[in-house]
């Protein structure tokens, strides 16, 4: 299986934290890491079996790239809190514009910013791996299931406790999607 790993708006900490697991899985499961700039693999492929995206959608360019990657991948995996719910980049809604201007000192931003949103606001996400950063165990389990053909539905709960009903709450910073909540 061919894997591409991309990063949008975020700190890239999830990728750094999981690079050992990514390499381990590639050896164990015959997974070809085709695109991962952290490993020097920075030539994009025309298609992927799995695309993993870390970070929230923060710019018009991110939206365009996300949609393009979705069309080139069999499975799209949202990696980490920023990709799943908007994470830290979502806090920009609370930032005073004068403070932002003082940081950039009148320089034009290189990309066109948009309201920060999780990946699922723009495309179908097949699987998500929660956390900031996610645990290696959860990351490896999701990949073992995908590669082994043991696919599970996105709303499947993997813990014993399960609510009868779920709700979605719209907040000013993040959006709680009840069907994704693992009831911690």
C-alpha cells in the first residue's frame, strides 16, 4: 500500500511524535511511504492508497490541496486534534487583529487565511486518530486495521461505554461532534 503524509495548519508535532511508528509499520505491513517530507520523500505521487493529514484547514490553499488529495486517495486519515477538531489553530478566532498586525508588522501574509476548520468540514474523512499528539498504539491500531482489511465505520465506538444518543455542539473555538466522541 502506498502512503502519503501531509501537514496543513498545525505544529507538525503529531508527525514528529509518530515517525518511529510510521517506519515500524512500513517494515511490518509492507507499507510504502511514498510522500513524507520529514523523511526526505517530497515527490508527490499521482495516487495513494492512504493519505494522512495532520493539521487544520487554515488557508484557501489548504482547502484546494485537501480536495485534491481526497480525490487521489482511497482512504483519508485525519491525524491529531488540529485535523480532527481544529485544535490550537482554531484559537485564532480569539486573537486581537492588532496583535496579529504587530507580529507581521504590515507584511502581507503569503497565503490567504480562512476560518480554521477540521478536515471533515471540507471532505469525507475515512478515519481519524485523536490526540495532541495521538498515541503510537492508536496510530498503529488504525493502520493495522486498514491495511489488514479490517475496516470499521467512522462512528464505531471502541470502548465498552456507549451513549444511546449523540449530539453535536457548535462552539466558538471547536466543534464537538458527538458521533466521534469516545466518551472519555
